C-alpha cells in the first residue's frame, strides 16, 4: 500500500469519534470513601463505673483507634478528683503496711478506701445524687489505689493485652477481634509510668528501680504484668499487661469458634478419660494455656489434680478435687524463691492423679515431668514449639535435652496455631508419639480450606488404649463418635462455662446413659452443682 494511502487512513481514524456502547453509562458518579469508618461500639462496667468504647479506623492511619470514655464525669470534675480529693482520701484512710502488701486483704483495703471516698464526696458535694456519688467514688478509688484510667481497659473482656510503651505514645491494646489498636489514653509523664510499675511491685513485696530495672509480676485480679525502666527500654518506661481471662476457655467455646473440630476434641477427651499424658504446644499467643484449661475440664471429678504455674491462669470446675500452686519470686535479698521445679517435686508427694504444668522451659523440669509420667502419673503441660516434629526436636535437644528413650511415656501432642493475618486460632496438628519417640500426625489443619484433615493412621495410641482399656480400633471410633455427639449437643445448647461443661462431663463418667438420653432427645440439662 502506498505511503500516501496509509497517511490518509490514519487521518480518517483520528477524525472519527469513538463509538459509545448504549449499555455503558457515559458518566460514573464518584463517591469518595468515608474518612472514618466505625468498626464497633459497646459499653461495659468497670467495678460499677460505666464505660463506653468506640473502635474506628481512619483512612490516614494503619491501625484502628480504640476510644474509651467515661460518661457523666466532666473534665473539671476529674481535675478536682485527681488534684484535691485524691490527697484527702490518702490522708483519711489509715492502713498498716501489712494490709497494703497482703494480697488476701486487698478486698478489705478496697472497701476501706471506697467508704472513705463516699464520705469525702458527701462533704464536698452534699447535693450530689447517690448514683452519681457511687460512680465518682469508684473513679476516685481507681485513681488512688489502682492504675487510673487504665483500670477501665482491664475490665474490657474483649481485650487480651494492655501496653504502655512510654509516656509520649498512646496506650495500646490488643483487641480479640481487631488486633492491635491505639487508644485515646496517654499517661502524663514517665514518672507516672514508673509509679504504676512501682505500685504493682510493692504489692508483691518486690522492687523495680535503677538496680532492678525489670519486673515480672501479677495484679490481684490475676493479670500478668511485665515492666521495664529507661534506659533498658530506650524510648521510656514500659508496662505490658497480659489479661487473665474472666471467662475461662472450655472445649465447647473452642468448638464454637472452630478452633478445634469435634472429632479431634472427641479423641482428646478419650485420651484424657484413659489417663494418657499429653503436651499442648504452639507459638506465643497461640492459646496453649487456654487449651490446657479446656482439657482440664475433661478430667473426672473423683481424681486429685495439682496445677503448677508461674502465675495463676488455669480455672477448673469448682467441684473438682483441685490444688492450684504457683511459683514465688525471691525477695529483695534474694531469699524465699520457690521454683517450678520445687513445686513439681513437691506435687509428686501429694498423691496426685493428674498434674498440670503451666509451661516447661528447662531440662530438669522436663526430666521431672517425664519421671512423673513413668511412675504412673498423668501429666499435661505446655511447651513452645510450632508443630509436632519441632516439639520432639525441642524436647530432645539443648537446652531441654531429654533422652529420646523417655518420650515413650508421652502419648500425644496437641499443636495450637494463631494465624495473625486472619486473626484466628486453630489446632494445627494432633499427633501420637511412637515407641521410638517420633511424632505420627493424625490430624492436620489445612489453611486453604480451613478444615482439619486426617493425614495419618493411628497405631501407638490405638495399642495403648487397647492395652489399658481393652477396646479395639472399631470401639475407639464408636467411643469418639459418642463423645462427638455429646460435644455437639453442648455447643448447640450453649453450655460454655467451666462449671456447666465440667458437670456434664463428670455426669457422663458416672452415668453415660443419662447424658446420652438427653443428647438423643435434645433435652435441656438440669444443672445441680
């Protein structure tokens, strides 16, 4: 084609108007995204003090904002309470040093402060309504005896962690649904952060200062506290509070949240019933202790249970034969320490049927644990490891370094996993331990389908159950199936509390026909305990 013709074609195309399809709109209305999106709003009570929370996300920020307010208390009133009345309250209440340091007298001390706060408010605000006076009294009490406005965060059951990085930054919280959030709270200065850390330390007879710049402690509520001082923490003084669950986890709560499947839960229940020792492993924050708590609810009521922990986290049904024990830190002179190992050795002299250990960290602790298993005790503990294979590796290598020959006393490994991107927790693996001390994974969670799949055939576990219970593989399958029905029935009926689940489980051991009749007929359970 001649060059002149090609040029003519290009000119014609450039002059031609583009054809617009009739089914496509010429103009699209633009709707800008909102600058602030409200994610959640709810309220709760902090020792009688009403608290309101709003969680929202700004387009310009990467994490949600957790805004907490106390309705009904004006800023001027807050200022007066903090500057004038707080001093009056401290002067009015007369306490011995023994009362301040004794955790058992904490409630008595609180009552004395609360009564004094009411008297002071009556003098300063004679016309104040009674309900308003109660609210201000609690606020004043928290400012004087507690952690000020941080106390409101500790009462929010949706929070797992409360963190102070320094006085310049806002307080951070870890929300069960929305993950890390910035709050609208800030501490006045670094001295305030230090005062809070020092107050927590004094309550347990410890000190935090320049010579001892770190602190591991717990609040009277059971919340775990870690504190560090500048310059150990470069940006300022820090406090990290891991909240103690006010509503302890049970196996039905894990089933409802799809953390574990009924089939895996039924097999774990069968192992617990037949006194087989299990380890719960996983990464930090994966729910190891919570799952151990849920497993404890599957223990028969006629057996003696000893729990050993750094700080009290486990909560068992109130009718169980249970002795909780916790370690004790040394005093400022370095005396009076009671270690996890001390408690484990002592527990063996208390004729326990079951021993639950918060976490295994050292070689001697692991050795005593396996010795207890070999002497006929059922032991359940937690350990940091990401899967069943890594669990065996951690146990048999330094620093724990347990001989592989000792592992045959361990029957199974439950691996918990926290998927941070999806903000979910799952039982990643359930594995039996072979006679050679190797893991044989029976069930594994598939992240793509969010389902648990059977990946291995039971061998050692089936042999052990057959040896001690006289049941074959078919009967094991039938027994697990029956337990699955009971678990699904409890989930359907909403039986989630520690005492509710514990009562049904204990009744099942005593009279399985009674429980199965309620399950088959879908009857409501009449709780007696």
